[in-house]
């Protein structure tokens, strides 16, 4: 695809905009990514927001917040037995 092609709208006529916009809205997801203690504290309230079905918590952010360390230490948070961790 050329650079110009990437800028072309995915519809042929302006009248198609409403249907395309609605379809994209239905396919789009908002996925919060808490990166602070406050974000983790408000996680349950965040999940109560209509349309929020998933939250991503990065291991490095979570370990720093939960341990108070500037450097992540995954063992302190999840323990040495990692069998319960899934990808």
C-alpha cells in the first residue's frame, strides 16, 4: 500500500460515513491500563464503566506499585511458583 492509499477514507461517498462510523464504534474497545497506585485502587470502579470489558496491567508497573520499588521484582509479587501464571 502506498502512503497515499493509507490516507484514503474507507468509504466512497460522504453518505457512507455514518454507517462506517457506527460499525467502527461497535468494533472499537477501550482498554484501560492502570499505571499508578490510584489506578489500581480504582480498578473495580473502572470495570463498572459500561463498555469496559478488559483491563491490562503490566507486570513491571504492578510490581513497582505493589512493592514500592523503582525496579520491578516479579518474584516478590507472584512468588517463585509461576505455575499459576498464564499467557
